């Protein structure tokens, strides 16, 4: 009876982790059902440690999340295959034909996944021979795909940091950014809007394809995208409510839409704001006017932005520059 349970549990575990692995790395549609909660929980721990030991902890956030996810994948495949082998203990023997112990089967399972195959243990049933061949091949695919995935994440991270710095170069608070746009030559400001829109759209696509990207932060605020995106969005609010913006308001629409799509995506998958925090947003005294912007839509937008900056341990004071 135990052997049947081991076989069912092992098979279910393998199907689950293999689906999660390929969905996360190859689908381009977000994180799998294992990866998402593991990543979120690991990042929460990193945020807590950053609150205790300072923002330097954020430099390791993405690295730690990636490593934990990889370890969980490996451990789940290892455990699943071990349970399958344990459904028939006599199916694995050593070079002398002696049945392997539990620890020896665990050892054999690890070497099978790593594709090394030491040769001092071997399967002796047809089912186990097939399983061993399949998972030796899977081990090769797993480690190759993992490295390819991490290289793609590194490339997407460069785009994320580039976007953050592009906004940072425009100003260190919303009022500053808005004033710089108003002082620019009109054609140059249009070019800036278009360049930012393209970078935000590219980041949104990368964010969905490589969800672990969300958990890469940095100790330096100027490199943190959440803070800079929020400043940009608030600067757009100022421009939309400014009588001197003129034609800029119409040209801002594509950029505003790009920001909205990105915010809706992360709000659906990552963000959470408590009712108390929503009230805090409404009561916060912004040091600039945003007249003419629909109040209900603005509150909802700011709630999403608050959750975004909170994920990197920032507050509205960091956005508006009151902490200077």
C-alpha cells in the first residue's frame, strides 16, 4: 500500500514542478503556481531584513529570490523522483546486485538529475530504466533552460535600471520633473514622452515574461524603478492639471496609457494596499496641485503606486521630496 502512495505522490509532485518550471521559464506569461508564492514569500523576508539592517539588503533581493526558486525546483524534482523509485525498493541495485538502501536511492536520484550518472547504482526494472533515461535528459534541459532564463532576466534588469535612471535624470521629485517638461522645447519634450513610453512598454513585457524581475531592487533610490515611476506619474498629474501645459496634455496620453497598463498588471499580480493605507493616501497633503484630474481615478492610481513604492520600503515623502 505504501508503495502505491509513494508512486502517486511522486508522480504528482513531478508533474506539478515540471509544469511550473516550463510555464515560468518558457511561456512568457508570468510565474507558475509554485514560483509565484515562493518568490513573494522570499521577497517579504528580504524586505523585513532591509527594514532591520538597511537598504543594502535590497542589493541581494533578486539574487536570493532566484536562488530560492531554483533550489525549490531542484528539491521538488529530487523528492518526486525519489518517491517514485521508493515505490519499488528492489528496482535500484548497486554494481554487485544488492538492493539500494533509502539513502543510496536518494544519492542515485541526485546523480540522475545532475546527468552525471556515477554507474555504481542502476535501475533493474523497465519502468525505472525509462524514468532514469527521461530524467537524465530532463536534468540537462532543466539546467540549460535555467541558465538561459537567468541571462534573459539579467538583460531585462538592465532595461529596468535604464528606465529608472532615465526618469531620475528628469528630476528628483514630481514638481521638478513637471517644470523641466514645461521648460523644454516642445518637439524635444515629445521625444522624451515617446522614449519613456517605449521603455515602459518594454519593461511591462519583460515584467510579464520574467516575473522574478519584480523582486530586483537596489539600495540606491535613484536606481529603484518604483520610486521613479511614481514620481513620473505624479508629474504627469501636475502637467494634466496645469494651464500652461497646452498641447503637452494631448501628447502625454500614450505615456499615461503605458503607465496605466503596467500598473494594472502589477496590481493584479503583486500589489496589496490595506484600507488603512488607502485612507492614508487620501489624507496625505501633496505639496502640489492636481486639479482637473478625476478624484476617484486618481485615488485608485495612487493606491496602486503606494503599494508599488511600499514594496521597496518607500513612502510618499520619498516621492514628493519632503524627506530632503
